[in-house]
C-alpha cells in the first residue's frame, strides 16, 4: 500500500478502482453462494468477468474493460458450478424475470434441460436450433411450475396426487385471452413425457427406487388422462394444416417458381460452361437451392452432404463390387 501511495494519481486511481471492483465481486459472490440476493443498485445488472465490475444492462457495452468485447454474465449464474460452458451460455441467454430466473436457478429444470442439450449438442449445423429447443422446453417447465405456485419442488408436478392440478396448469399455460393454443399444448405434452423419461434415469442413477416406482405409476396415469386433454388440440392442429396451410393463397406463386427454376438452370449452365474454381461455391449454392426447393421430401440431404461423402459416391465405396456392371468395351 505504501508503494502505491508513492505513485501518481492515475496509478493510484486505477489500483483502488480494481480493488473496489474485486471486493464487490467477492462480496456478492459469497452472498450468492449462500443462496442470498446480493446487494445491487439496479434490477437488470450484469457482471463483467474480465474486470469484475457490476454494470447496468444498458450501460454494460459502454464500460471500459481490459478486453475489447467483454461477455456479460447474469449475477445469478455466479457461484454455480460451471460443468459445461456451452450450457452456461444457454442459461445466460434467458431474459430477466420470474420465468427466466426459475430456468437459471431451479436444479431440476436445469438438469432436464442439460440432458436434452447433451443428447443433441453434437448435431452438425444445428447448434442454434438445439439452443432454441432446449430453452423453449425449459421455459414451458418453468411456466407449469409457476402455475402451481404452492409446490415446493418441480418433481412434485410429476406425482399422482397432483395430476388434477397438472391438467389445470396445462390448460392455463396453453390458453391466451380465452383462446386455446393447440400447438403449445401438444408441445407441453412432449416436454412432460421427455421430463418424465429424464427423471426416471436420474432416479435410477441416484438409487432412488421409491421415487422411480412412483414416477412409473404417474406416467401410466398421465397417459390414461391424456386421452381427455390432447385429442382436440391434436385434431385441430391437423385440420388447420390441411385447411389453412395448403390453401392456394398461402402457397408460392407458380409463375414465380417457374422463373426461379429457369434462372437457376440458366446460371448453372453458364457456370459449368465457363467453369473456374472461384465459382465453385456459387455453383454449389445453385444445386443445393434447386434440390431443396423442388425436392422437398429429401431437401436436407444435399445441404448436409460433405465433400468426403461426395468422393465416396463418385468412387462407388458403398456399392458392392459384385453389383457393379462392367463396361464391355
């Protein structure tokens, strides 16, 4: 301390500012680890893990940091065990509020979301889709949990004694301004069944045999009750798909499709005629666009094909030698 006081004012201010930020950071971190709410001046506060500073959400991007683009972290995530940084990024993207805070803090909801994330995290080219699906499922679980209000734990939603209340919660969450949202209702059904499957594995792994038996009985009761809850929503969704989505006014113009096809044919022939390696990406885009637009049943295959798979197809790697027809010449 004596050495710092001998320095000029700029050095002293920088040193004490860092010490103050570190002290606030450690103090709040200690409170969060004890399950308490840290003393904060603003509701939507963000933490910079680089300089240890606490800033308002709208001022975070303006603060001076030791790095160019610091990453904001929500305070509730501090003090938690970060086993998987990728999943922590998903938790950090939830909005502030009752539902978002429940998704970030409730251990059971996080465990269910993390299991689904692990199941799909290695899907190539679908990282954004996986993140959105996992977040959507966690939100629906949080909404159901909030609809109960009097439950101590999320696991209590999956008990036979609370089945009637669960049905009421499903109807409440899937209703907006007196109108039932059929798609959301079916999505909640899928979320509940996936959650039951995840909890079943968790109880088996943690040797909670009695809870696992009760959960198995609950699943049978829930499936029996489902015949009263979801058939109308399922049938309405199918009917809407048949009556609305396929109406002529909702389909693309036939003339526009013909013009687009003609354009892609012309461009493809021109690129092939004057082919250069620099035009390869454009040619690839033309081919993939045509396959995706005009071969809807298997449109994704071309977009996901890798160069190695193309080379295998050209070399006939997957064709048995005894089935290859030899050229008589």
